[in-house]
């Protein structure tokens, strides 16, 4: 089952009652390699179309930014959800170590 952030809920929780760590590394690697692959494909396509060396490379990298934004949207949302869950988990652990609730602090 997944929550609104797209991070799947895991059955086990740690002994302290905090939720388990989200799969951050998987989404980070998928997003990173996806961006690199999109850039490589665009650079190769521009070179194949006859745009020479450095201008083709720079224009390909420039075009890869909006293309990655559009193509990798779902992966980026999952990565953001995993980062938020990680941050909330760390804050809950810090509050537990201090002996306070995470919601008590302003």
C-alpha cells in the first residue's frame, strides 16, 4: 500500500515505534541515471543530426533539463516523498532522544 507521497508503507516498524526508512537510494539512483541517459540520447541525436562537437554537447545538456523534468516527473515525486519521509523519521528520532514530541516544538 502506498501513501499520498507515493512511498510504499512497509509492514515492520523499528523497536522504538518509528516507521522504517524509505527506499531513498533506489529512487535517487533511478532519477540520476535517468537524467544521464536522457542527456546522452539527446547529445548523440544532435551529433547524428550534424551539430558538431562542443556546441552539440552543450545544446544537448541544455535540452536535457526540460526533457528530464517532463519525462522523470513520477520518479522525481517518489524521490521527494522518500526525502520527506526520511526527514520526518529523523525528526521523530531526534524528538524521541530529547524526550519530547516532535509536534511540541515551534
